[in-house]
């Protein structure tokens, strides 16, 4: 067994400055600035409260969007905040049965109190008095949101990827609920199957909430699986206390970060998205890899992605950057509610590209991941986002968060799915993959989804950055098998 060990021992004056003196200095300065900051904050709070009161009084029929939802309305036509997913379902297509299932289990689903469980699936977005609100559709027709693709059907995986790229580049319907399901019939004559393309605006909910609703309310039989403690369930108060002291220094560091500069980040985006996804990889093999190395599955995946990116820059760029910054969603929920909302934080994670040896790369990846796990950064970032959205005007929060996003080259989302085969409206769900949205000038999104004993990597990228995303996907597959062979895990 090759066990990865992390060395976090203090190393002289540099360590003391980074870990003790600088955070202490930033904390003291924050205390000194606080008396001047509070009156400004109070003024903004009063102004926003007046706006909310006027909206509720004048437009009682609308619902003011939460801060976690509203931030996703700051997208653009070239970078839409839409979560795109693809599912392969087995069976003879009955479009009316699929439509009725989604209508009954998602749109019209009610709780014990008789109220709609997921009202956002009947609401569209509007701005009133500079505030984002949800407006109920006057009439709702399920055929506007669940329909069959009636144009040329894809014959190969390459053609299917091309179609998905086209669909991911299209805006959602105007003045209608911000979601749609496009059913793409398969041309495979030997098996009865079809593809289901689920597109939902991030303002409705984050990936964790959507997955939980799908697994609990929409599928025929919910999986009976143990849910591990997430970040939001572990030592929340201890991390909050730690965040009070380390928050100011972390905020200064993040504001002072330079923009990521490499061949996959920088230019203005075209809005023309391209997608690709890997073959199904054996999840048990990857678990053997992480057990042999003494790390987590997430550490292993991150390390293999870093190795794939290094190979890409080595082959297709004049320089290999030392790091490539990714922002990673971290679930901060404390419970298992079925609310469709956005409750996660984005943390910055630098993937090391200057290490060639796969075991040394894995060691460095684990070290960096452990630092984030032991820090208060996720809770702090969530607090800053909520505070800014609650106090500052939209134009200022858009400018601030776009600037922070541009410091990264990619968004990286890892969602553990159920390990049993699911059924939807009687159809067996054979495969699934998704692609996370990006923000500002970040044009690359990477997803990792485990389902039914397999793992898939998905890539979505703007055409101006990469014309053939399969190149990077293939490098990831090669890196996984390279490390598996090194660890005797094949």
C-alpha cells in the first residue's frame, strides 16, 4: 500500500507570517475599521428593507428571491447560469407518460399542508425596484417545458455531443418557468431507449438540492442509502469561531489574488458551448486506487484532473502554468430538507500543474484539500456572499463577484449519486451526466458524477477556449488508468 502523508509542520519565519502574524494583523485592522463600516452597512440595510416593504405592499402576488437565488440572475447571454444534464433511459418512449410524471411529481407535488412543494417550477423571473422576484405563471402548460426534439437525430456519440453543445448554448424560455426537459429519441434500432436533457436555471436550486429532489420525489422508488455528514454538518460552530479570526486575512488574500492567466482562460466568451463526457469508469477501481494511496476519492479525482490538465498544456500550449485555479461548490446545509434552494459556498482550489510524478501530485492535492477541509473558508465565503447580496446594490455585487470569479479558470463540481439503478416513469436510468454553469469570463466547467457503480467526467467549455473538448476528456481517462496501474488497482 502506498500511503500519502501530509507534512504540515511549521517551517520558519515564512510559516509564522502566513499562519499567525498576517491573520493577527488583518484581524486587528478589521476591528479598527468596524466602527466606520457599521453606519454604512446600517444605511444599506434600511434602504433594502424599505424596498422589500414597498414591493410586498404594491405587488403582494410576487415572491422576493432569496440572496442565494438572486446571485444567479447575474448571468449573461454568453454565460448563462443553467445546469444542464443528460440521462439515458431504457424503454419505448411515451412522451405523454413522461410529461404527466413530471407534472405530478415535480410541478404539482404538494406537501402534507396542501401547498406546492416546489413552486419555483411554475414561476418566472422579473426585476421590480431593482430586486429579483419570482412571478407565478398565469397559465402553465407542461408541453411548453417537456417536449420532444423534432429535428435531426444524432447517430453517434460525437453527434450527440454536438447536439448537447447546441442546446446548452440556448437561452431558456422568456416569461416562463426557468426549466425544460428535451427528449431526444435514440436512433438505435436494437434497443428501445431515449435521452432526456434536463435544463434548469441555477436560481431554482443548486445541484445538491436538485439531486435530492430527483432522488426522493421524482424517481419511481427512492434509493435507500446512508447520507454521510457533509461540510455543513461538521463542527459548524467551531468553524464559525475560527472564521471570525481568520476571515479578515482570507478576505484580503482573495481580493489581492491576480487573475488566472493561461490558454484556457482570459478572452471574452462567445456563448457557443461545446460539451463532452468520458466513458463510464468503474467506481470500485477508483475506490481501490484511493484505498491504496490512503486518500479520499475526491483527492484522487482532483489529482487525476490536475495531471490531465498538465498533459494538455504540455501538448497544446507554449507554457505550463504552475497552478490553475478552480472554484468548487461546497454544500453547507446542516439538514436533509427537500427545499429547492441554493445553500453552498464556492471555495478556491488551486490544481497543481508543476508536478509530473503522479504520487507527488496526489500528495500535494491531498495537502491542499485538507487545508480547505480544516479551514472556515466555505462558511466565510457563504457569509460574504449573503451579506453583499443583502446590503449592496446589484451593479456593485455583479462587479464584485465577476471580479472574484475571473480569478479562476474553471468551475469544478463533484456530485456523489446513488449507487443503485433508478427508474423514472417506468424507464430504467442507464447513465447520467451533468455540466455546471460558469460565471463572468470563466468558460470551462468540469463535473464528476458517480451513479450505479460507475463514474463519469463531463466537460463544458466555450468554443473560443477549446474547439475539441474530447481531447481533455481523453487525457483525464488516460491519467486515471495511469495512476490505477501505478497503484496496482486495475
